[in-house]
């Protein structure tokens, strides 16, 4: 099906509107469009697509076709995708020339909003992509957190917590995006200084710590030294304090340095046999 210009509609001067064909069909009509004429959505919130899942979808499309139309908006040179990125990619892999599409005219803000809502409803976005989409709606289109929450059907606190993931170290964000960490792990690691998060990230991933265990680890790393222990030893110079803090972050547990007349000592604390094994492996390079 193609759309022809409505010759009964006067052109609006020499502006852009006079160059855009006016559709006579309903704005939500489903048509088959050439995949070659479909350009990507510049506001696509999804940044990561599982290639194996894409191949599975392509196999399903070869067998059954595209069961749900994608959403596009018409441009001077064809169509621009609004929602249905995976279906378009999988259809191309499957060798299709055309894909069913619902054609609508949407402003930039609405394009991002529709794509975001579709992905959120399908649980297709990882938490980092979701947070980036929220941030884009806020920064580029001036929406408040409340309005974003209303648009995507979530509580404002949920949107706020997701946005806080963007304050994490890039390594932690990457681990959440690829599924090595959950959003709950990310919030727990957010209790540490950004520069110290990658060291603890290694411990959490290597040991497969739960969110609760990660929260406990962060609590131990953040808690101040016991007043009695601090009173029993002289104050360390700034360089040694930095070394002590680096060791705590690297080993993922409490470490204390104490000066003596001929040197000093390092005290490394552990709280379970499993943690002792982890520390042994990290320090020695092998299993106990």
C-alpha cells in the first residue's frame, strides 16, 4: 500500500509541509514497507542487543513471519523506525524484503517516549539503557522525574533509583549492562567512593556475592575504625593511610597498618572460611 498526496489540501507556502505527502489512510494503518527504506531510530534507548537472541528471533520469523508490526514515522526519504529495533534487525537477518509497520507521525520527544515505553513493558532494556533513556528525556526534553515516571508507568522513586546508576563507575555500569551484576548490586556499590568501586566489583563478581552480602561488604569497608584500636596506635602519615585504604579496597575487607620501631605490621581481617580462601587466592595466586 502506498500513500498519495491529497490534492485537495493546499500547500503551506513554500515550507516543508508542502513537500510532505498527506496521507488519506488512517494514521494507524498497517502497511508492508521495504526494509531498505527503514532508517534507525536516532532516539533508540537500547544500546545492547543479545546476538544469540536475535538469531533465535530471525529463525522464528523465517518460520512464522513477523507477528507484530513495528512502529515507524514517515520521512521524505522513506520511514524512520520508532519501535521494533529487534524485529527489524531479525527480519533483515531472515532475508525479508518487507516488514509490516504501523505508520504514525510523532515528534522527537514522543519517538523516544514510545520506544522507551515499549522496551520497558517488554523488559527488553538493561537498567543502564533505561537510565540513559530517562536522562535523555530529562536533559533534552525538560521532563521532570515525576513526568517521566507517569509516562512509563513507574513510581518516581523507581525512576530516581535507576537514574542513580549513572553515577556509578563505568566498570560497574558495564557489569550491570551485561548482566554480571543486578541493579541491586549497583545500588549497594554506590555507597563507596567512585574510584574505589572497581576493586570491590572484582570481589563481588569473582565470589558471586548476593546483594545482601555486597551490602555487608560495603558496610564493613565504610565503617570507621574502632575508637580503641585507633587510640592504641599512633596516627599514620598520609602516605601510609593511602596504602591502607588501597589495600582495603583491593582485598575487599578491613586492613590495618601499624608502625613499630623496626617496621610495622599489616592486619587483614576475614569473616568466614570462604573469605579466607578468597584472600589466600588473591594474595598467593592459587587455592589453599
